[in-house]
C-alpha cells in the first residue's frame, strides 16, 4: 500500500498514488480522495481559525484520472461572518472537479444548542475486508478500514458503516477531521448500491455535504440509502456521524446506466 493518497509536486501539483484507484477501472480515481484534496487546498489557501465549513458541494465534470493533477483556489465572496470559496482540480488539460465551500464564522456559546438526540451505533470490531462481488479489488477500497453495522459492499441495499483511513491524504501530514470524513463520504452510493456494479454504473455527478460540526473521534460513519428512477437518475442520501453523535448529511445525484 502507498504511504499516502497523493504525493506533493511543485507549483500546486500532485501525483495520485494507487490508493486513489476506484472500482470503475485502474486508471480512474475514486471521488473521495480528490474531494479531501480540494478541501485541503481551501484550508491552506484561506487559513482562518474563526470559521468552519458549513457546506461543501462538488461538481464532477468527468472522470478524475489516476495521474498528475493540479489544484487552484479562488475566494468568490469574502466576508467576516460568511465566505464562499472555490477549488478546482485539473488533469490532462481538463477540469475534472470543482468544490464550492461556504464557511461560517463561529463563536463558542453564541446561541443555545439544539442537539440531535439520536444515538449512533457503536463501532464494530475488526471485519474481513470484502469489496464488491465480481469487481477486482481496488486501491481506494483497501486504503480505508471499513466496519459495517448493517449491509456490506458485497450486498445490495441500505447500509451503515464506520471507516477510518489507513494512510494520510498527504505523506507526512495529519489529515484534518473534515478531510477524514470526506475521504469516506463519496462512497455512500457504493455501500448502499441497489444495482450490481459489475452490471451497472451509478456514478455521482455531484456531491453536497452539509455539516454543523466537524468529527471529534477517530472513526466516522454514515447511514446511506439509494433510490433510482427507471429513466436512469438516482439519489443517495446519507446521515453522517462519528462516535460522539450525528454531525451532518450528504446527498449524491447519480447517473445510472447498464454497463
């Protein structure tokens, strides 16, 4: 297994390692590692201790290759209380993915808390790493430790899972708490697949993640469910949590077709 998902190159460029490889082919990246990489770019380009990401939306313009990529950032709407920034990933002369990030100024005790009282499941013990049936093992799937509460990669239907990355996003760097969550979230449609991935493709065209707080524990989790219309449009809804409680939601819009 590689030391990290990406190697840093000069001038905002990165080399994707085999840990980014998704289930659709050995030259195509899973969406989660570039999602975490774009967040890292925002965190580094516009450092502030007094804001937190409230919502981050990703648009996928095409497959992200397992290759050298470049990342750029832009402050779209600066502000003391709320700000909107963007990050763009390019590879092989094309824009592959963009992130739009709303960050909100925070202050402890500013308002009364309205808590989510639901209890989250406990992290299961170690499990055998079983990925999709009839789909070759892939680097991204092996780069995370998956612990299913219900469902599994090799079963169809809704699922609940905890995960933690086995390697950092960047070698020698600690992955941020939200980065660890984003290394998992684009798998929501995979863990809750309703169609077999060897016969159908169900690729997200966008991913929206809304969080009211960042993860506080080592393990992060999601409860995901996919619904699909017969005309080929699907959605995956996921409730996000850590060991301390629920923290947000995610939504994927899917292109679905027979292979």
